[in-house]
C-alpha cells in the first residue's frame, strides 16, 4: 500500500553535552509518549552521488530515497522524501522483502539508485509542553558493502530534536526554545563522514 504524507519538519541540533544541559533544565516539561525504538535506514544514490550533490546545491526540488526498518523487525518500508516549492512530502510503500540485501537498485525519475549508506539511531517520542517531538540519539553511519569495502561505523556527535507539524493545530516547539531552527541532514553528514572525497 502506498501512502503519501504532507508535513513540515523543524530540527534543533545539539552537541551531546549541550543537549544534556537542555534536557536537565527542561525535564519537568517532558512526557514520554511511546516506547522508543531503534531505526535503521539504507539510503540510495546514483553512482555519482547526484542526490547528495543536489542536497548541497538546492533548497527545493530535491529528494531522498531510503528503505527503513524498526527494532530489527523483518518489516521494511521504502520512503521517498521530496522537498518541493509547495512543501515537504513523504511517499511510503511497504516492501515484501526479508532484508536490506534484497533490494539491489531502485529506479526513480529516469535514473537508477544504488544502496549507498546506512543511518542508524535511537528515537524517543515525547510531548514537550504542548508540542510533540522526537529525539534521536546514538546516530551511526556505515557504508553499504556495495559502495565501499570499509564498512566501519562512524558516529555522529549530534542529538537531533525534531518537531513535525502535521496541521494548523500542531503546537510549535520553537515557541518554547530560545534559538532558531537548524538545517541538518543525517544523510548529508553520513556521506561527508564516510565518503569525504566525493568532489
């Protein structure tokens, strides 16, 4: 089944010690909503890293392609996240596969995209005052064996707090935090750590 979602996303990116300070100062305003889970995504790109390069060059009319699983369950979803002039769209489709290795390529908009890099992290779900947020910690990056023989793990030094606005009634976290939003992409950071010599 194919699902299309339209929403706005806003991120606050902290260093670990900075986040711990933020959390300790605001812990009374946090309420856990759901059990946290481990998320693992396999991102796809062309041989020439066109998706990554478009991330750097354009603010809109760009996209990412990934396959995602949760808590190591044998359930996989293909997601295409588009950033258009009309807003952000996520197209999701459940896949009938048993592992990430079962998808060797994805054809989209006239190009072939290959398994490139894994992004893994722990995600927790909270209500922060009147806003609903996710907190991503223990972010790790690893090359797909299809793209690089060295598949050692690189770790991010960031904690990502993300607020997703689904409708006009969603409360915005920025009302409660005295700082601007951050522009941050796990995929972009992953590529720059794992494939530092693209250009």
